[in-house]
C-alpha cells in the first residue's frame, strides 16, 4: 500500500487534528492483523519499513502500554461496529519514553472482506501533563479555600497562568440564580465578563469590567493579598443589592500572582449568620497539622487541630504567650528570638490589618523539620475591628528542601554564567555546516585588528594566529587549530584546550566545546572561547618556585637538585660539580644561637648566588652544605673557580652586621664529561674532605689519588 491508504472521508471535527502520520490495519477472518503505514507514521512509530505488515502490527501493539491494550481493542471493535472510534492511550516509545497518543480512526467501507481501520494520531503528552498539573494546582487551591467557602456565596479557584478555574458553590440554589454561573467558557475571564454584564448595575459596569483583564487582576494582587471591589448586583428577584467581589492571592506578598480565589459576598445580609466564622476556622484548620482559633481582645483560644499532640499538662491560657513558648525549642538564639517577636500580638494584629494573611517559614532544628506558620483573619466586629484570628502550622520539609535545592541550583547556574563572563574575554560560535563565525563576545583590541563576524574558520585561523599569538607559539597553535583534526578530537574528548602566549594579552587559554544536534548526535556548532590565564600562570610559577626553592635562603632546594641530576644524565659536555661547607658551623650555632646561625646561612647563600653565573645552578643541599653545578667549563676554569672561592672567603671575613661573626667556607670540585652519576658527587665530596685536611677556607679540585 505504501503511501496509498485508501479514500476514507474523515469527519470535519477529525480534520482539526494535526496529522503526524496515517496508518491502516487490515484483519481477515482467521489471519493476523496487518499494518500499513505511510513514511511519516513509520518514523513516528519507530517501525521498520522492511518488516512485513503482520510484523509491523505486532511491534506496534507491543509498544502500547499493557494497561491500555484492552482500551485500544475496544476502540477497534467500536470502529468495526459503528464506523468511528477515538482513544487516548499510553505508548512506550523505544527512544522517547512513555508518550500519550490520541488516536482517531474510521472504518473503510470499500474494503469488505475484513476490517480496515484508517486513522490519524497525534502526540498528546504535553496536553495530558498540563491537564494533570492544572488539576493538581486546582485541587491544592480548593483544599486551601474549603474553610473560606462559607464566607462567600460563590467562590472560584483561578489558575492565573492558564486562565482556567474551578467553581465552589456554598449556596448553589441562590448563587446559580443570582450570579448566573451556568457557563461553558473554559477561560475564567470570559465567564466573568459574561456574568458581570448580566448582573452589574450600569453605573459600576465599567469599573467591574476591568477585572476581566488578566493583567489588571495580576496588578491588583501583585503587592497585596486581598483586593475588594463593591458593586450593585441585580438579584433573581429583580432588585439591586450591594455585593463585594473579592480577590484572594494564594502566593506570597510581592511574588508574581500565580493562583487566586475570587468570591462574591452579599454585604446586605447579617454577617454573623452568613459567614459562620467558626465553621470557616474548622475548615481552614484541616489544612494544618496544628491550628488555633484565637479570640480578641482577651487572646484566649481553642485548639482546632493538633496532629502530634506533644503538649503535656496545662497550656498557657494566652494564645500568643503559648505560641512563644512553643517557639522556645529552637536552639539557635537569633532564630528563636526573631520567631518569638513575630508571635507578639501587636505585631500580628498590625500586619493582619494590612495584609489579611501573614506567613513565615522557620526551621525546627530539634526535629529537623521546616515548618510554615500562618495567621489569617477569622472574624471582624461591626466596627470592622478584628475579633478572631486563625493560626495554622504545617510541615513543609519536603517542599522546602526542594525549594532550597532549586535556589542553590539557580545560584550555581548564575555563578557559572558570571564566572564565564569574567573568565572568557572572547567567545565565538562556528557553524559546522557553513563554516561561518558568529561573535558572542569580543574585546575591543580584536575589533580594531580584524573583522570577525561572518569570517570562515580558515580566515579566522589565519588572522587570529597572525595578529593575536606570540610568534614563538604560532606554529604549535596552528597545529592545534587544524580543522579536520579538531572535529575528531572534539568527538572523542568532549572539549579541547590549548595554552599560549598572546602578543599583548600575556598568557591565554583557548577552549573548543561542541554543541550537538539532539536528534543526530552530530556536532552542529563549535563554541570557541579565549580566557586570560595570567593570574593562573603566576600562581603556578609561585607554587613551582616554592616547591623548588629553599625557604630560608631562596636557593634551589634538594628537590630541584634531584631533577637537575636526572637532566645531567643526558650530558655530553664538559661540566663540573662543587660542594661547599661552612667551616665550624656547629660552633657558630652553639656560640651565637640558631638565629645568628640562620643569618650566617643566608649570608653564605647570598654571596654564593652572586659569585657565579646565572646559568650555573646554586643549591642548598642541606644544613650548611651547598652544591654548585657549572654548565660550561672552558679553558681557565680551575683558576677562575679557585679565585672565586678565595674572594668569597675574603668577603665573609668582613661581616655586614654587628652581631654577625666572621666565618669561611671550604669547597671541593670535580670536572666531568661523561654522563652524570652518584660517583661524580662522591668525587666532589672527596675533594672537599681534602680541603678540610689542608686547613679549610679554600678549594680543592678532585684527583684520582684522593679516592678514600
């Protein structure tokens, strides 16, 4: 059949769906069903076009979730009998996971030997998930306003993001007639506009119609918890009575309004009979784990609900004192005192007069729980003063931890973005398909050197190397930027980096990161970023310096000497090693103390480092022993070194500080041309020993006769 799937004529309402693919099922008496798909359906269903129609049907049917297979069968039966059927089923897609599919099918009456079902289907996953989220949000909102329902003739819960609503009628007979809510509109604002036009007195209609605009409603609730709008309402008896249209915000003050309740109150009725505040308190109390109904001004209370019932013995008769005592278990003093101050009656009443409802989250560090404390107005007197308050407390540990995690993740994400903005002074995007370069961020000095936007990669490579890279590093950077090998490296490694020295920027690091196509998993773009790493290089050099240098004298240390020894093993030139000791250093320490002893070591190190060439290595080997490696030993070397040691001792005989003693050094030298070994070091040590036998304060060159 291929793409020719028959000549079925679909009903008009079916054609409203977006067709993602067509398919047909045939079934003859006693034979396995066969599935024929067009090319789109094959891709969507992840079926192979090479399979037989029977195999294709079996593979498709296996992917239908087991809980929905009976439903699919019943729809196919319905199509056979009635000619039309529709179903929503869960389909276990092999790569995309569970997806909800809406299927509409009809019977092809031309085919009479068996059953042929032709259908259109679409992916309805987002639709189902959004519907479930809306239901959950509405249910949560309805549970929160159950206790408030007795205050209003009609109450709606509104999702301000989707404009959907759920109505809660406290007096359905009266409200249906008075407010005229028989409606099929899905949008709350459409329903509200129709209703208000039918009941509102003309003098108030213009102001009340403003509330049919979502943005206007959001503005009304953006910085307060309650918005009241009074108008004359026409009753079913044809007379006008005063009503309040009240908007209640369920989100925190100053937060973007997401959920709200809207209700109508007949303000002509006797308030005590209509509102039944005690019933409201009991309804609200069911939301909380612990709740009180507090009477003013004497501040007595009744416990509505206490899930844990931990209080033993007599409770404090004053409601706010009782709450402050309950807050005393918090170990952190600052948090405890802050919460106890929040429970002061004057503070609570003043805030409720302004906001109608106040909330605070706090941490119970004894039980390791996050709790939410809430005060709402329970009742007002004839003069408008608050007479009753409802207090509720709820365990919100799970949601709070998720909120904290999201905040930390958001903060981490922001920190990464900020870090990137500080780290990379150049960021470019390279299209793999076109090879063109797009600028994300570029410094002024690069703008003045060459135009980057729209360059090909080859043009970028040539100009970048020629104008931005130090000549000593251009060859290695060019090898690194080779485009064909770059793509291969990115596929294997995920990202690649190269350090180089810039012409004016100092040390830099270039980084390439691939951006993959989600469907093909192939590299679609490459992000090229350049960061200045001068500070990092300085830290590395500082760490390397500390690792290789003696803390007291600043000379190379024994660790550095070990590395030099390894390098000398490849030696092919004439070189020399000299070992130097401070004469009678132990007596200096015993006589003058270690402070002066350290000063003597620093003095000797300073003279040695200044007496020899930069290319010679002067090392503090340990204690008062120093080693000098001479890298070039040409003609006259022996005479020059003997004179150097003589001059050093003459300088050391003239201290630069009053408390610095006179001292001298002894040295032993060996010259070698072969590969370095420990035998070389021993020869220099033997020569030093000979200097000490000769009376110290001098230098001796090694002779084979000195071997001990």
